[in-house]
C-alpha cells in the first residue's frame, strides 16, 4: 500500500513538472517554481526594434534567407526582466538546433521588470526574409492573440 502511494506521488509530481511547458521542445535551466501565464493582456513588454535586432543578429545570414514558417516560444521572464526559454514549437523549415534560440533569448532578450515571474508566449513568423511578432495569451479556451502586444 505504501509503495503504491509513493508511486502515485512520483507520477503526480512528474506530470506537474511536465505541465509547466506549453510546447513539445523543452529546455533546461529555467526557474519554474512559480510563474503566471499571460491570459488577456500583455503584462511585460520588450522593445520591438530591439527584439527584431536580437533575433536577426542571432540568426546567421544563410538561415535568415532560408527560414519560412512560424515558431511559438514560451519564455519565462523573472522579476529583473531577464528571459529564459522554457519551451517552443518549431513549424519552420530550419531545425531548432540551427536557430540557437536558447542562447539568443537567455543572453540578450530583456523585458520590463514584472512584479512576479511571468510566462510570455511569443509567436514569430518568417516569410521572404521578413520577421513578424505577435503575443499569445492562454485561457481555458486555448491560445489567442493578446489585446495589448509587445
């Protein structure tokens, strides 16, 4: 009986830890003890010009010319405005490893300082050498575009 309780407890904890990531490709190194997922409006903001430069400078020229599709990123933002890439869904023609997103986001992307740890869902579209950004929220109905973006 006691062994069954321990097994149940381990399974529940493992599922809780796994449930913190919204997308299938997961990354280590983020503090996931407590964070809030944006629901209806963007609560943390980054400069769109800076964000575009960060991603363009982080991707090599060959990738910038070839990439097409979308990437959905789950980024944790701590109370100092620092980023940590937690998970992503890559629907582009370039493999995730070649995009170097974890290093780009964790080392360069800075947001305004939120009152508590936040989970930002960033949608990036790539087409004809251009890059577009959108912010998504998550509620009981699923993902949706936020009212107030970047």
